[in-house]
C-alpha cells in the first residue's frame, strides 16, 4: 500500500522582490520589518540569484516599477519567475505598476496573485499583523479570495474620511502626531542595504508629459519635520553613519513644523538645516532634486561636512523647447546655475543627472543643446534613457515621434559622454583618501574572495565599499570588517574597462583605517 503524499513543511518565510527606485527599496525594508516584528523571517535576495525551487516560502511580495516599458516587462518576468520558484506561495504584487495595471497583473495567475495598489502599500502592515488568520490548516494560504477580500477591506478602511482627517493633523489633546499613511512603512534597521534610507516625501504635483508616476503615486505629501527628526535619531542610535533621504520629488517637500499649536509648512532647505542642528554625527545624502530647488539657503547647508558630496539633479534635457514640451519647471540656464551653486558650496562633489534621449519633436538642434549642457556642466555621471512612451501620458501621442534608430543613436552619444565623464572624475580623485561604507553582509558574502598569500601564509578578504562621493571601490583587508562599517580608503587605480562595461567596481583602493562605530 502506497504511503500518502507528504506535504512539505511550510515555513514562516516572506520573500521580497524590489524593482525600481530607492523609494521602493525603503518601503520594502519597512514592510519587511513589519513582518519580522510579527515573527516572520524575510529574504530579499533576487529570485534570479538561484534556480532552485523553494516550496516552503509562505508569501512572496513584489514591489514594482512603471517608469519605462522595460520596467514593466521586467516586473512581469519577475512575477513569472516567482510563481515558478515558489510553487506553494501566494504572490502579492504592489508598487506603481500594480497601481496602474493591477487587473492585467492579476490575470497572469488569478488563483495565486493578489494585488495591493501602490498607493495602498501600507496595507502590508495589516497583512503582517493578520497573516496567521489567512493561513489554512495545511500551513499556507489555500484560498486566495480571503487575502483579496482582506486587502480590499483594509484599502477601503484606510482611505475613509475619518482616518484621512486624523493622519494629517496633530492631536493636541493626546500630544501625539498622527503619521500620514504613506509613511507607516518604516524601519530604522535594514535587512539588505548597508546605508539607511528614510522616506520623507511621496507623490508629485507636477504633470510632466512623459511620466506616469504622478498617476501612480498621487499628490505630494510630506512627513512632518519633527517626525523626520525622530526617525533620523532612531537611525543614528541604531549605529548607522549615514541616511539617504528618499521621495518622489524632494523639491516638493512641505512638512508640518510646530512652533506653536498651528503647524507651518517648511521646505527641504529648512529641514536639512534643522536636522544638522539637532542631531549628532550622522551624515545626510540627498537622493534627487530639481534644479530650481538649489536655493541659497539650501547651499548654506550643503557646505556642512555632514552633507555627503553626492548630488543628483533631475534634468531630462538641455533644450528649452523640449523642457517646455515636457512641462518641466526650469530651463537650460537654470540647470547650469544649479550646478555652479552646488560646486561652489561643495568642492569636488559628484553630480549626476537623468537625461531622456529622443523625446517627441526633439530636433538635431535640441539634441545638440542637451550635449552642450552635459559638456558645460561636466556631470560626473548621466543616467541616459531612450524615450519610452507611457500609456495615458501626453507625450505618448505627441507628434512627431522619434524613430527607435535615432533614439538609440542619441542615447549612445550621451552614454559615451557619461562614461568618459565618470572616468575623468574618478581619475581626478586618484591618490586621495575618502570615507566609505562597506556593502551589506549578504552582498559581502557573495563578493568576498579569500586569497591565500603563500609567502606570508595569511588570508586577505577583498571588500566592496562605496565612498562618500559614491565611487564603488574594492580593497583588501586581513581582518574581517562587518557590513555598514565606515572605513577610510585611498583610491589607487581607476578600472576603465569596468566602467565602460557597466560593472559595479569602479576602482581599486587601499584600506587606510577602519573607523570606530558610532
């Protein structure tokens, strides 16, 4: 007589896949912390890192991006891979792509996929608290409709007028500040990333003609000034040397600040100055901002040695006519002036930007204006994207559309400028010492190579770290250095071939010292 089939033992493991921006990464870390606090273990290694089937994972959460067609294609590929790799898991898809095209994602596998709209991502906190109630007797979610109904219920409740009224105002009776719902996915401790990040802003009030993100993320909302301070202090107390500020559009930060009973709105320049004055040693990294937000008051704070010498400007084009067609609130000269002001405030800093090649109607003259801007500003790096028409945007139906061949050619020209600029910048840093952060422990285990020195009989580990000005370096050390540790390194050799081929390590360096922990 045959023995009955033995169902695999199901674990309490939650797997996360995160695509797209640093903001998504921060939100995934916050969600993972919620599950961890409720007794679950979390994994964040990419599904592509192993082909081995995992029959024990309980839930797979995929945080998606919709910024380009390629981002959506990648999301669908990752969803299929997770369905295959985790055959007994429910796949919960959230993020910007899920916000805009949830029905088509659900249709990929209705019996195993649940959708959380990106603007309701905070419902993951509720799932963490109640997941045990959704798990069947066999130890897994055997009825997808129960999870779907749970998500719909909490999306609806979370958006009720009473809740919305509460979360944006100070309760002066109880002395509490209610946190806006988009900021409830938060953690001061990070599972995957060596650097702490903190979401301080979400949404966007602009209507750029090429972009879907303002549809996916909604109107701008900000975390209050003192709550930002509280969270930065928590991150500092956890031992982190640095925090990266994230948001959809930091230029639209407008956090409540209470000097009395009535809050006043404060901009990012005020926030940065306030944080520098009210924290101890932690350093601040700014993820991205618009050229027009580079004000004199902001630049005063940028001079502080606690503001990292790395800045990213959202540029998109150097042509005034193209920028106008994009509905961008600045022009060519505004970008040039912003770069000059940043460099005056922070010597030898790394400045990167985004550029779109082949926007509808972009003439040869317009393209040459972009090339001129890039050369005039001497950006340290440029993220170059061929224009990708996004459904529902004005630019998708603008005339004339640029051919794929022309977009590819223009992107290649800009890409070469970007690579040459990065090599030139890093070459100018040779022989100098920088503070760097050792990359996270999992990445370290993957990249750590133990080399035997046959003459001395000693072991040397090869480590990957990222400098204050965001240069990816490799160095040797005969001692073990934990992830997130701050070190001093000297840049010795620029790896031009690595930079030209898009590899992560950009130069070789020597370890000078290991900094004491905070």
